[in-house]
C-alpha cells in the first residue's frame, strides 16, 4: 500500500504480561546483555506467564490480552451469540469496546481510528452475515493502508454442514479470500486449537511492526473460544520497528536524476508523516508541489510553491503549470498515481519521467507503464531526509511565478438566499471549521468529495481524510466516529444525503458520547450520478431521492441537529455544532443544479468506453428472444 510508516507507535508483545504499553514505548535494539539462549526458550519466544503461577485462561481471554499488548485500544463491531465469549473477553479487558449498528460502519470507524492515532484497531463480528457485512469496510481498510484485525466467530467443527444457525463454514461461504490470505486479508487463519496461538501472535506482532497497512482475519469457532490454554506458553516478544530505507545506490541515482533539471514534487497520502522534510526539500530546491486528494495539507496549500490538487476534485492550475513551466522530472512521494489521483493523464507526465518512492515495490511504474520511472522502495521520511543531505545547494535564482489553485469569486447572495450554494457552504466550513478549529475533516465520496477537495484548503497534514481507491458510500458518515474517538476531539464529516441514508451511526455516537459532526449536503439526489449522466449524455436513469429531513432523524436518535436552508444561517449553525458537546448534525438544503468540480471523472469514464445511449446508426442491431 502507498502509505508511509511512522514508527511512532510500533506494537510489541511485551515482557510484562497483561500490562498495556504506553504509546511511545519501543525497543530500538536488543543489546547483547538481553540476548537469551534460544535452545532454552523455544526459539526466542519466552513463556507468557511463569508455569508455576499460570492461571487458567480461555482462548478468548488470551486473545483479548494479547491484543492489548499489541497496542490495540479500540474494538468496533456488532455482537452475536456465536462470539459471546470473545465479546465478553474484549469487554473485560482494557480495550474500549463499541457496539455499532452495522458491521461495515464499524470497519470504517476502525480504519479512521487507526489513521487518527496510528494504533492497530479491532473489528469484531458474529458468524455468517456479521462477517459478510464487514467485508466492504475491511476492503476499504486494505485499500487505505490501515492496520486492522478482524475477529469473527465461525461454526464449530462438529456442527459444520448440519445447518447451524448462521452457519459459517466451507459449506456456506467460500474459503479462499475470506478465511485465507489474498487480496482482502494480508493474513487470515481459523483458530481450531489453543496450541495455534503462540505462532499466530508472533506473526501478528511481526506484521504490525512492518511499514504499511496490514489487515488480518482471525476466525474463532464458538467452542474454541471457551477452550483452555492449560500448559501452552504464549509468546513474549520485544519487536523493534522495521524501518525501510533506500540503498546508497538508489539515493545517489535519485540525486543524479533530480539534479539534472527542474523537478516537481507530487505528494500522496503515504508521505503524511514527512511533511516537515518535504517543506524543507521544496524550499531548498524551489520545486513546485502538487498533491493527490488524500495528500491535501501535507504541503501547506497556502504556500506560494503549491500549485494544486490533481485528480478528482482537482485544479486546472496543475495542467497550466505542466503546459507552461514543465519540469524535467517529477519526484512522486507515497501515491499510487491511480485514477482518482491522475486519471492516467499524459498531460501530467514530465519529459524525463518519474522518480517514484513508495514502500510497496510493486507501485512504481504501474499507473504509467510506458513512462520512464526510477522506482525507490523506502520510507518517505527517511528518503527525503537523505535527499536533503545529498542534494547540492542550488544557487539563488529568481523564483518563478507558479500557477495557483483557482478560486472563483462567489456572487453575492440574492435577497432570498436559498437553497444554499455549495460554494458558499464550503467557504463557511473553511472559516469556521478548518481555520477556526482543530477538527479533522472527512469528505464522503460523490459530490461531497469534489466540492471539499476542490475548495477547502489545509495547511497541516492529517487534517483532511477522503477515501479514493474504494470510495464506499458510508465511509465518512461512519468513519467520523473513529476519527473523533481516537483523536479525543471533534471530527467533521461532509457527506451526501445518499450516503447518510445508506449507513449512519448517529445512534452509536449518541450512546458513546462521541463528538462527531455531520454536515449533510441535502439535494434529494445521488447528485454525482445525476450530473455525470447528464454530462455524458445518458438519459432515462433516475437518481432522485424522496426529500428527507435528516435533522428530525438525528434528533429522534438523541443527537442535536439543525436544518439550514438559507446561506445567511450557515456560519451560526457551524459555530453551534463546534460548541456542542454531543453529536451534532447540520442538514443543509443545497442547490442541486450547481455543477460540482468533477469534470475529470466524466472525461475518464468517457475515455474508458462509457458512451451516450443516444448513439445512432448502430453497426449491428440486436434482437432479444421473446420469452
């Protein structure tokens, strides 16, 4: 995954049984005095508890305690009878357990909690539909590069194939990809015996200490959850982080390529922990800086060297720069350059190609397979630090005037000033939320994404979150709970009415007093679909929704809420939400016909073969049989 590794919260299996580690305690190295004779301690794995004082632990209890020692603080899920023992064990540990209303929402929240505090999170589900409901959120976790562990229940061996309630086995679900490693899970296993636990937790600890994302699935049959460990010794490991640094040869080659002419810096989400170093590199070299939608704020958007955002919701200033002041090469830091970031546009390709740095060796060269690319596998922060030392100082030269992101002036409101124009809403969010608070801001997929990405500006990293690769509706609506909880502060979700209807966790936020704020763009449409179909010339499809009063729904669940229909009321509503100490929803009735800044997406769809249904003179008429 294109994600930089911070090393700031690397998990450990501790030498102190059952004691939760402080977030900043790590082992940098093991001195000779601490090395042990592996012939006497099972290959470096120490007994978890002295044999003479070993209490009787169930598998469920042992799993909960080991998760604590791996650094887990939060578990999100929906309980059920098949995992009752595991649910109880989690609830009686120091992990905070939150029962959600839907497993997908729990997984989205777990993903965003990880990004808020860099600590692995847990999703728990019961058997059958509990697992399948969670898969979309876990798919997003894998795509975003989060560290998430799914704990699920499954049917015990004697009952498999006998139509147990919510039977979960190879009789009812495919094994490949759900219960085995693959595209969805980096690691997956069914625990059939307590004897498997030592190696399972050793694998988890090693994987969580690696850079990048990690999504695991531990499936525990109901009967196994209550089985006892007896004489089994669980692992007790001190594991250092695994920093990934480029070779001297790769650094030297990068310096050579970047010193041969002007270069630009393309910043992605994987560079989020190297913000200071990237700023230093840009100011030392005079390089222009562009970023992906997920990379907003890593380089200050108010900096004179910032040109704009690429891809979905991006700025035409980037294309202007590439046309008028093209760099020889572009240094790509922590982005896969996929469709949401680049639309695979040839206009973004410099003459000399890319120097592409990522922790995943398979990323460089994939998005643009025919472009000359020098790939470097490295932690972004470590790479840029080395680059700063090795790049020669450049003589002072006149600073070129770079294009800046376009921001059209909004016409004054009419006397009526309703419905609310999205541009006016974004300007108010910029003033009250972005500049007036420290809240994390998340944007849902669809027009919420494009309006927010295009118009909001951030000067700090880790203030803005969007999901690009998966882009599931409901991610921000529910993920905002995880961000607010793990940050212990306000988090704001800018969401569409379609997503709010699909999967919201207002009731969960009320139960746990999580200070989430939802700003709903209420236009009674799936409006990205509606506007996109119109632009593409596709007619006949209905993307409208019945009008919904989301404030009434939120108040019915116990949250505070307000409806805004006039532009003159927006700022006061935002200030009220920020001042509130409980979950708060602002239902904003927006002008549905204002065109969202998502033209690049429609051009990309057209390039991929989406054509107007009104095309005439078809080469071949198709006859369908009468049935």
